[in-house]
């Protein structure tokens, strides 16, 4: 098994050189402080938002909108935003390739059958990016301060 520390470097693949990296907090007060700090960033600056946990995609988008950041790319991060083994672009073709070719149920687990059923349903969808967005525990969003 590969250690999560090894995966931390995977973010360098999508992070622009010199970008400001911010972790989006789960609590409202923390997000408001982050939004205020990001509004103070010079226009044109590259910004990377990382979030983990439920509704990570929604939280990244909300912070970006309120802070005046134009998002150019968004990624589902698995197993987490801080140390992703996989970064899947939030686009129908990328999500379909990931769900159809790489995502697999856990071996020898009580969850194997339910996960296999969910994967079967996702593979039959034309665009599995919505369910992947909801299921992925992490989110990485790359944008520019307006």
C-alpha cells in the first residue's frame, strides 16, 4: 500500500507555479474569513482551493464566487484533497473514463456488493460526473482572482 504522504505531490500536477493554496474550512465562520482574505489578493493571482468532506464541491464554488475567483478547472480528489491518489477533472468524459476503467469496489469487504451496485448504475449513466462529485471526499479547484 502506498502511503498518503507520497500522494501529496500529486497536487503539483494541477497547481500553477506560485499559486496561493487555501484549504476551505467546513464551518461558516472559517469560510467567511477565507473569503475576506481572498478578496484582498491581487487581481490576476492564481488560487487553488482544497476542500474535504461532505459538500466539498459546493463549498469550493461558494467561496470562489463570494471571493471573486473565476474557477477554470475543478477536480474530484480521492481519497482526500490534501493527499489525492486520483485527481479526476469535473467533466463528463473524464468522469466516465474514471468510473468505467479505474474505480472498483473494495475487495473482500461487506461493502463490496453495495459499492458494485452503485458503480454498475454509474457506468450506465451518460454523465457520471454528478454522482462522482457527490461521492468523492475531496475537491481541488483552480482559478484566478478577478
